[in-house]
């Protein structure tokens, strides 16, 4: 009897897997979470609709790294935690995407396992509108050929680096292991309106500036003002071999007790415990290796991103200027970030790649010192299938100009990191 039940269970499981494999999981105006989503920035805009009925797409990502990094700092600087070569905590995401009506879609991402949180929690989600037929057939149809509307507690569209970053376990779009030193990423409640035509892109957005939502009034310091986000760009496949994209973005907050543009990632950085104090834990220093300029009170950030792909050769650049201040500071401070990635993709379907990234930050630190952080990555990857990526990199990061005695004074870390990602 037990053998019969076991056999029946196996047959049912195999039937379910076959059924899932046979399903068409594609959605309209949707960035695929696998290799097909490489170098896709904003969700694609297509006026054709395949909507037939409500369709739920369940997906997810898993990532695991092996880290072999050493770190050190100057004599007299604060002690650093001892680190060794080993595996990091495996991370996992769960995605739910739902086609609700023609041109109407919902997205929700949950972090199942992350460096910062032991328990699952919702990263954010949004409601995307590409057609208004669900309100009235043909409503503003000529305009909606070019317009997209997004509303939710969501990842805001400032700059293009957030489209190529590792979002917890979703690391298949990042050609390297770590994100940029000043990692511009946050989730806020807001709305974005896009207009796209003939390769030209314009986006305007308003958010409430808050990462953690609350109706409690800050009577002491004053409540946060709205943040305004804008983007202009051009993105076009000029020939079979050549694609060119250039965008400029701005993010501005007039007043807040805390902004999160460079401190919005709750999942954690990829370089575990580098330059951390001896008493640090994964929860207390989960953004190790990154730099937050601390512009919490007033913040203006501008980013330019060129992207060029000629056959297998690919370039992506970052030029970012930001300024702001903390509560209690009277003068604004400045920070500048530069980045450049050069990759070569080759093999059948460009399943292999290698390349390098250079990233530097120069900032007027809250300590009063002018600091510089420089990182160099070199590495490559192999798409075993469209859903599986293995990559390895060498990273070298140095800190200059920090106050004597600071743990980052004369600091540096370097070594190798290997990462395996599954995304579907």
C-alpha cells in the first residue's frame, strides 16, 4: 500500500512539473527574469495584447557565493573583524506577477532569505497600466500607445544602475558580484508616468520619500516633503549590430529627517563583513563595502548613463553628482561617483562573457574629511541555461582620506568571489 501511494505521489509530481513546463509563462510588457531580461531597462512597451484571462506567474531567484577576500587598514586604525574563506548565506526571492486585464499588470517581490533579515518580508510591488480598456473600451487609446503608468510601494526609477544591480537573489542581470559603491536604490510609495516614442523616453514621478511607511507626525523636525524624480533618454537599436542608449536622471528631496537613496537596500551587500568592526554582525553591518554619503535632510542627485552594445562588445557608464546635508548641518556637502563597465559576450547565444568594471567615489564626508574610494573588478560568467548563471570575479577596493583611527583609514580589501544564480 505504501509503495502504491509513493508511486502515485511521484507520478502526480512529475505530471505537475510537466504541466508547469508546458505553460506559457510570458506576460505582456514584462521584463523576463532570466537571460532574456539582460540589458532590458524599463519594462518593454508593446501595444499588442495577449490577455485572455487573469494569469498568475510565480517565479523566483536563488543565489549563493563563495567568498575568498582579505581586508586590512592602516596602523593605528580601529580593529577589523577576522574573516575567512567560506560560503555566504544563500539568498532567495519569490516573485508574483499577475496579468489582471488587457494592459494591466501587478508585480510583487518577497525576500525569502536575505543578509539583513532572517524572516521573509515584502520588498515592494506595483500596479502597471499600459492600456485603459479596463475602464472603457478604447479610452485614450491613441495616447496609451506611448504611455505607461506605475503606482505602488516600489523601486523608483532613478538612474539605470538599478536595472543592472543584484536585488538580493535576483543577480542574473549583474555581470559582476557586487553593486556600485554608492548603491542608488530605494523603495518608496509613489507614481511614475512614462512617455515613449521612436526611441525617446521621458519619465516623471512623485514619491512620499519614506522607506518605512507611517502616519505618525514628526512634530520635532517636520514631516518629509515629497521627492521628485525625472528621467529623459534615448534608446534604440540602430542596426542589427548596434544599440545605443543614453539617459539622464534626477532625484530631489527638499526636506526630510531621513532619505534612503543610498541606504534603501535592506537585503544587504555582496562583500560580506569587509572592513567591519570586531563586534559587527550580518544584521548590524549588512551594507559592508558600500558608502552612504549621509545626505539625509536635503538631497539632490543627478545621474547620466550611457550604454552601447556593438555585436558582443558592451559598455555601460555611470556619471553621478549628488549633494545634500544631514540634520544639524548648515552647508551642503557633495559626492561624485564614476563607473565604467566593458564586457565582451561571446559563444552560442552569447552565453559567455568576460570584462571589467572601474568604480570610484569622491565625497565630502560628514567627518569633515575629503574621502576617496576606488574599486576595480575583473571577471566573467557562463549562462549554463537561460535560467542559470555562474560567475567569478576578482575585486580590489581601497579607501583614502578617512580620519586617523577610523576603521576605514588606509583600508583595503581584495580577493575572489564566485556566485551561482538561478532565476525563473
